[in-house]
């Protein structure tokens, strides 16, 4: 089963939930940190990295000798990654989405596919827990291809926990797509509610079942609870504002390590998700 942990905004406790859930399940589970712009699950897991792979994406390489400056490559590119100045084609690699259309339409076969580095994928383990993460190259804006690469690295895992990027943009969709369940982590504040609504809309577009974890649940107001009731969103776990939890977080230690009783809470959370997914499959 693939469970994506998401949030409408950063700072809600998404990675806290993802790492503690993965640690509670243990053997047969793999955590994929797809928050590639700022991966931080490793700060809590201290994994042993055993494999590193450079991830690239295709970009056009134009032969000046063969090119006739017909402009067909520039005309097909919707992202303006190519432009013709005089008799020369200029390529802007950072704008390229690697669709390959320019290679196909070039009548002179003057364009071939080169490669541009996006970042690296690192894999290893934390005890019996499998672990993979992506690290986007500094200054790089094209994160979905790297996220998709991390998503493929789960061989042999019975359960896959995905730590998705915050928000509702393209990287989030790339991380969540194909999941069996999206667990949204929010907090009971006006800002938390506002961004939760955006996240719920995105998940519904993808047609994936979802539920909520409310972090720091004994603070703030009742707005999130009322919204969840109105929208029929199951609240699967509430995490109170606890000094021990805050101290564990600040020291880079999982909740289940400092407070072992929470391991049963996270296992029960998984069982609730498993039941909802099964009921959903039976209903369809």
C-alpha cells in the first residue's frame, strides 16, 4: 500500500508523521522523502546511505552545422526553451520540460537529446526500514522528474510511505499521484484551515481517498473540526501540543523513540487507513 503524507503548507508536522509512522511499521516499509527541495526526514532517521545516483533530464542539443534556422523547434516549444536569433538557435535548459518535441519536428535532424543534472537520489536504510530521498540541485526549479525517480525506488517494500512536498503545486501532484491514500497533516488555525482546503481540492482532483491528522490539536480553534465534519473527512489521529514531543522534535528524535507508547498510536493509524482503503475498494 502506498500512503502519501501531505500538507497544504509547511510546518504542520508532515515529516514528523511520516517518519514516526514509517518507524512504527518497520520491516517491509520504505520511506520515500519526495520533498526534494528541502528533504529533512534524514534528520530524524539518521539512515545509512548505501547508494547515490545522479538524476538527469533531457535537453535539446543543436548542431550549428546542420541547423537551417527554420524555427520549427521554437514554434513547437510551449515553454520558450528555444528561440532563433539570426541563423542560430539558442537553448535555455532551465525552461525545458524534456518533451522531445523539438527533436521530432526538426527536418534536418539537427537536434539531439543531451542531459542536464537535476539532483541526486540517495538510498539506504534505517535498521529494517528502507529509505530513499531526492536532493534537488541548488538553483534548479524542475523537481517533478526527480520526484518521479524517487517514487520508482521501492522494490520489495510491502508498505510505501511518501513524504510529499508541502503545498498544492506540480511537485506535490507528482509525489501523490498513484497513491492508495493521502494522509493530510494540518493544525487547528485559520492558516492551517485555509491551506487544508486547497490540499483537499487537489487530492479530490486526483480521486484519491484521504483523511486527516491534526497536529497540536489542543490549541487553536474548531475551524478544522467543523470543516472535516462538513466535508466528510475522517480524523484519523490527533497529536496534542506536548512539551516532550516538542523537545524530541528540536533534538531530531522521533516521537516513538522518546515516547514508545506512541508506536501503538501510529500502528493504529495505519490500521484505520488500511480499513478505509479496503472499504473503498469494496465499494467500487
